[in-house]
């Protein structure tokens, strides 16, 4: 039986991926890695550049976003708490053109 409390045991990381001009970036691969277990969850941004990684155990995570033609974005030490939702706005810059 429940005591009426519906506290979630996990947290979530969600957000939007945009380019330097603020335009949404769909199709970005977002890798979310648990720093303690190295367990990885992969999400793909939707047509509005949005993503959600649900059911994450509490702890520290590294978030990496990759899209061809853009520099890889990495944010370390993202702290997820029980019942906590962590909003991220990921801004990706164009990759340097190589000869």
C-alpha cells in the first residue's frame, strides 16, 4: 500500500538544442552518461530541438551532444536528484572548416 506519497525515485534531464543564432536543431544525438556506472542513455532531439532523458538514477552525469557540421558539446557534472528535473539549453557552434 502507498502512503499517498508519489515521490519519484529518479530524476530527468531535458532541454532544447539550438545553433548559435538560436534556431532549433533537430536530429542531434545526445548521450547522457552516469559518471558512477558509465551507463549511457542516448536521446535524439526532435523537430523542435527538444529532448527528454527520463528515469535517471540520482547522481552525476556527463551530457554530450553531437551533430555533423557542429562542434561537439560536452557538459560534465550535471547533478540529478531524486524527483529532480534538470533543464538544459544546449547551444552548438559550427565546426571549423578543415582543408
